């Protein structure tokens, strides 16, 4: 008789992550996970008080995976293009994980910001002959805008409204990056045209970046120190 295998909480979290990776979070249940791991549901109920606790633990594990996926790869070529390139790679290679982290609303918003924050601290940004001349806040603003823009394209693809090729995605994203960089560099030196001063849309372009209502830096430090964040993962 083969020895009995004791299934730990960590094994269940890893198993749930691999299940979601293959099937999507919508199919994650105690029964489906037990079948996938070839065990009964008892170890799951012993380790987790309910499904929400299991899902949150799975999301935390997935967030660590995504962080390593996005930040662990060597940055080659233009650093600003690297971000969009890795987004494309993540969505194409890990569509269920991308959906879980960025499209379900279960991950705290600050954790997405933290990945962008640490990108700005990367040596390829600091040592860049031109990015190094820009203020970190301006670089972060460009990165965040690019992230949102690229994410919007992926959402359209996810709903299958259109089939966008990877080449077209990178072309449109690189054009957007170029425009954002030019704007951030020249914005302080631009004078407002008097004929458009009363137009709110025009005036808003010259305003400071919107306050997101959170202290991004402190939240990032809390996350990496393992402190729990709000009611989300």
C-alpha cells in the first residue's frame, strides 16, 4: 500500500493556481480542485474556511507570479517598449492569469501601481541616456498611461470585438508612447493658446496628474513586507 500523502496549504494554493492557469478562475471550486489534485475535498476544507479564502490565497500567489513575469525578464531595447511587450506576452501566454489579476477586480489597484513603480527604479531606466533626464514622476505617468492604453486594447481582444495582431498592438502602443514622452518633456514649456483657454478639455491637459487617493509608495512597501491590504487580495 503506497504511503499516504499529506496535502499542505501551500500545495493547495499552488494546485489552485495551476488549475486557474489552465481553466480560469470561474471554474475554481473545491470539487474541481480536488479532482485536479486527485484528492478528496477534506484537505481543502481543513486548510481554508471558505472558497473566498482559497481564492484570495490563489490571487496572492498569481500576483507574485505576474510580478516576476513582468519584472524578472531582462529589459532589452527601449525600456518603455518593454512594458507593453511583456503585457502582450503575459496575455498571450497566460490569458487566464492576466484575466484574474487585471480584469476581475479582485486585486487591489495599488498592487498594479507597485509593479510600475518598481519598473521606474530599474537600472535600465535610471541609466537610460534620455529617461535619466526626466523626473521619475513623469516617467511613472507615461508608464501608467501606456499600461492603461494597452490594457484597453487587451480588453477589446478579450471580448473578441476585433482580432488585433501582436505587431499592430506594438505599433499603436509605440506611437502612443512617443506622443506621451514628447508631451511630458515639452509640457512645462508650452504656453496656452488664448482662444482655447475656456475649453475644459484643453485646460485639463495642463493640470497636474490626478490624485488617485492613495499613497502609492507606502502601499508598495507594505505589500512587499507582507502586510495585508484592504479586503481585496
